[in-house]
C-alpha cells in the first residue's frame, strides 16, 4: 500500500468511528404529567426554583409501604427525609403513626413544641452538649414529656457517662436506645457482651436512666455488589447479628420484656425485606415516600417518585455559544444535536437529575452556576422562556431545605404551601 492510500484509509476509519461515536438526539418534549404541571406553575407558580410534592403519589407510596408491612411492626417516619412540619403532619396522619426518628437538635426542639403527642427516637448519637441545648431550649408548656416520649441514642460507655452526668445535673430522667452494628459499620456496639456494661449502668440508676431499646440500621444489605454478597445473605446476617443482642437480653435480663422495648431497624432500602419474620418491632423509613433518585433500587420498584424541583427558564438560544470559541457553535451543535439549544435557568447545581423535558443536561463546556445554570437540549425539546424545567432530587434531607416553602400538588394543582423545618 502506498503512503497516500494509507492516509486516506486512516482518515476514512477515523471519520467512520467519529460518526459512530456522534451523540444521537436525546430530546423528548414534556410528558402529559409535566405539561400539566408546567401549565399550573405558569398560572400559579412562584416563578423561582421550588420543591414540589405530588400528594397523589405520596399517598400511593404510603399505602404501598403499609400494605404488606408486618402488623407486629410499628412505623416510624424519618423526619430528616421529609423535613417540613406540614409534610410530616400529613405523612403521620396518612400512615396513622405518631412515631418519628429525628437527627438534628433544632428539629427536635421544633417537633417537641409543634407535635407534643409524638414518640421520638434519635437516629444518631448526639454530642451531650447538643442534648443539653435541647433541655435548655425546651419549654414543657407544649405537653411533650421527654422522660416518656424521647429516646436518646447511645453508642458507647463514654457517651452514657456523659448523658448520666447531664441527667443528674438537670435532675431529669432520660431514656436510652442503644445503637448496634448489624453490618453497616457506621458505629454502635459490635457485640452483645458490650451491652452488659451499658445495661448494668442504666439499670443501676433508675432515677435518671431508663433502657428503651435497640437500633440497628441496615441499608448496606442492598448496597453490596451481588458478586460480594446477595441481599438475602446480607439481610440474614444482619438479622442474626440483631438476634444475638436479643438473645443476650433474654438470657441475662429475663425481667426485661422485648415487647416493652423499641427494637428499631430498617430504612427505605430494606423495608421490603422486613415484611415478615423480622426481629425488629419498629421500622423507620422516610425517603421511599418521595423516592429521590438514590432510592431507585430493586427493593423499591413499586414506589413512585413524588418530589421534583421546578425552575423557570430565563433565557433561550438556538445555539450553544462558548466564550472565545463562538465561531465553533455550528460545529458544536452539528457534532452533538443535544447542544442545538441552550437555556439559562433560575438557579442550578442542585443534587438532582434533569427529568423533564427529557434530554436536558448541564453544559459540559460552559461551566456550572448556582445562579443561572446553562442547560443544553436538542431542537426536539419544545421549551420557552418562562416555562419550567423539572429535576428529580438525588436525596431529600438536604435538597428539600433549599427552596423555602414546599408546594403540595394534587391532581396537577398546587393546593398548599408547607414551610420547611428551621435550621
Ligand atoms: C438510623 C437510620 N434509620 C433509618 C434511616 C432511613 O431513612 P430513609 O428511609 O429516609 O432513608 C436512616 C437514614 O439515614 C438512618 O440513619
């Protein structure tokens, strides 16, 4: 082969592979659901980034959760995952529970005032100073009684000592739930023998301390790569670890009835596995009710996304112009049809994925902004200035707090606005 032929051949192969790699048009207009939501927001929306909860879908998710839940289990709403008093109130009423799991001292104080009838379990061991702050800020005018309705979470002897000192100083009685490690390795007691020291200390000071139960959180069960361990095996192991602690209680403290204890476990990823024959009697979950993208798990396939970020389009262009390489805009949109249009949206850079219209994405060339993000899409996307684009949060606990009042939507209409929990 002569040199010329070789060069032509190589160029041909290069062009063919480039054409194979050339991105296809991924743009799809609004579905009926999002078209209706867009119309509603254009008519009645706040024209700023907002967080929407679809109550019809939330209802279905609550029903889904409760439908085949073991009737021996109580359901505890994870407050951090639905961080709005209005949303918590709605969820507690719809699911018929007064139990909450709380992770943040300001939320704890707020909830104790706003929902004095709740039963609260802390979801993480709080620094003792944070517990002290709770008592300092708490006024018992609401009727909430921490000595009966609140379980502090403890994970070590050292923390128990700190809390005991605080209880003595304040002359209050504190109830304790003990964090156990059922395989997640995020802390908690590693083996049942460690429980003896804690329990003996708690039982020796009934004026100030009370043992209320155990908490073993198990999301690792469904997150491990199958090649390492199947969900079934990981679940069976976590249950058997939990059972080891219950056996110790039964053998060494027979006067403590497990029925009188809060034996908490699960979380959205594993609720489906705790349906029957579980060692726990108290199941906490929150995220599955709104299903952010992190919860697109096989165990939650019957749950529907119920939360979206909606934000207006501020500017629209029929090209993507990048500073200093403006003259390449034709080439850029020829190469990738998904850059045929560029939109600047109100806000951006949230922990979220573009949902509708489909095929939108952050501009990889322009850089990102929390003020006016450039979003690209093909000409198949029929989107104009003042229309809304919709994103699905990756998680709820942090993202929900970034938009002010949550918009509650039913039948495609905004029917309520719920303030978020104050920091
Ligand atoms: C102790 C504990 N229990 C339960 C949950 C489950 O919460 P969710 O169902 O919202 O994922 C969490 C989440 O972080 C947790 O830390």
